[in-house]
C-alpha cells in the first residue's frame, strides 16, 4: 500500500496513479455494488422482522403498527443507503461526478444516523416517530455531529456540501472530465458505506439480530478488508 506524507504533490500523484489503475477502478465499483445489494437484502430482512417481532404493536406504542419501530428505522436507513450507494457509484463510473457527489453527501447523513441508532438507545424509534420540527431539533447533521463529540468533522461535511451538495462556484472541480476526481470520491463512497454497515451490524448484535446479519457481515467484512489492502486511496489523510 502506498504511504503518503501529506505533501500535496505526493498526494496528487497517489490519486492520479490510483485512478489510472483500471483493475482498482473496477474493484471499487464492484464493492459499491456489493455493498448496495447487501444493504438492500438486510433492509428487507429488518423490515419484515421489525414489523412482526417486538412489543411496540402490542403495547400500542407504534403509530404504524410495527412490532419494533427501531428495527424498522434501521431497515429504512439500509434501504435508502442501498439506493444512494448504487446510484452514486453508477454516476461516478459514468463520468457524472457532480450528481454522484450530491448523493454521496446524503450517504454521509445516513452514516450519522446509523451511528446515533447504534449508540443511543431508542434513537431509531424516536427518529421514525419524529415530526419535522423534532428532526430539526435532534437529527440534523449539525446536531448529530455535536452529539458524537468530535467523531465526525464538520469540515468533512462542509466539503461534501461544497462538492455537489449545493450549487456553488467551487462545483467547477466536478464538472471536468477528470477520472481522478471520480475515483477519489468513489473510494470515499465505499468508505462511508463500510462505516454505515459497521454501525448497523453493531446495533444488530446488541438487539438480538446478530444471527440474522452474521453471514452477511462475514461476507462484507471480507470484501472491505480486501479493498483496504488494495486501494492506496484508503491511506490518504483527510482534507485539512
């Protein structure tokens, strides 16, 4: 794996060489597609389980008649994440990085929520039952970053907002025919997908769904481990 020393020219060289390696490009795309399919499969399993299993319906606590609103919330994150990963990866591979980056920013927000659902008991059901004003109070990206106590950098989210999240002059960087930009952001997309899955798998183990995700978790952990060994973009430092 290529090591970087923080020098801008060395980092640019690593990115360029990684983008010119077609084998690596295909590996990133296949991993994104695999992650999307895994998210969709797990999301369906959690949706069925969350509707049938749990005490929320019996206790008349779920406004939707689910057995477990928290489990359904996890299902919803996975199914939304699946579409975002698949669509964003396709757009990056087809040379439309601006549109792809807009979807990537939404995936970052899925990661924040997945962290919250894993870490804070009942945040999932609280989110699923929330009104818009309640989400503004508790579940905006800024509120979640504050609750995470430094786990997520505001700068990183800001970069995603500038690169495709909002129409700003700096978006020019995404409108050229630059394969290096596409591959750098595709690698970032895969990294966010992996972290989302880690949060979901940890939640599942704590909530009696460990067996349900065991096989899926083994498969995805193996694929992500292989990618981290192969892709030099994984070792790049975060933007300053």
